[in-house]
C-alpha cells in the first residue's frame, strides 16, 4: 500500500480552494519553510521539498483532478479497511463484570473526588483556562473602579 500524502494539508488549504489561490498559499508557506531561512534545520528542507511537490500537483488542473480522484479512493479504501477490521475482531472482555465486596465499595466511596478522571480533567481545565480569565476580568474591573474613583475625585 502506498503512503498517502495530503497535499492540501501541506499547503495549509481546504480541498475546495480556487485554482488562483493555490499560488498565494504556496508562496506564503514557502516563505515559512525556505531552507535559506532555516539553514541548520533538515526538517525545514524536507517540508520545503514536500511543499514544492504539493504545489506542482495542485497548481496543474489535470494533475489536481487526478490527485483528487486518487485521494477519494484512498480515503474510502481506508474507511473500508477500518470497518472490516472492526467487524472481524469483536471486542473481548478481559474479565466478567463482578460486583464489589462491601469493603471495596466502602473504599471507593472514600476515594477523594480529585482522583476521579472526569473531575480531575475539569479541575485541570479550570486551573488552566477559567481561573486566569476570571482573575483577569476581576483585575480589569478593579482597575476600572480605581480609574473611575480617581476621575471623579479629580473632577470635583
């Protein structure tokens, strides 16, 4: 099976991009990965070469049409392969379900809430995103209040 390379992803564009926009997208990405800008980075050179290959295929309307047909065929084959694989290998359970003993039940009830996965994920999310936003809003409100009070005192 040949390896699939998504030229649209390499150019950073959607499949339905207009033909005229491909050159603009290529130039933008070429500036980003040009080997002269990254002389010590072998990955940049490889990305630049892939970018040239993607541009060569997608900029030519006939090659682009053939690529799109091949791309759709490859995607449908992959979906079919995954479907068949899932259909042929049923899920096996490692052990039958068992009820907890009273002692195990008591231990699970005393487990700190922070240890459960979904609660832990939510708390981590709040720590990373929500609290800094709220803190920022509170700080802005405090500064605004201070400015308002100072302005009123100055105007009197």
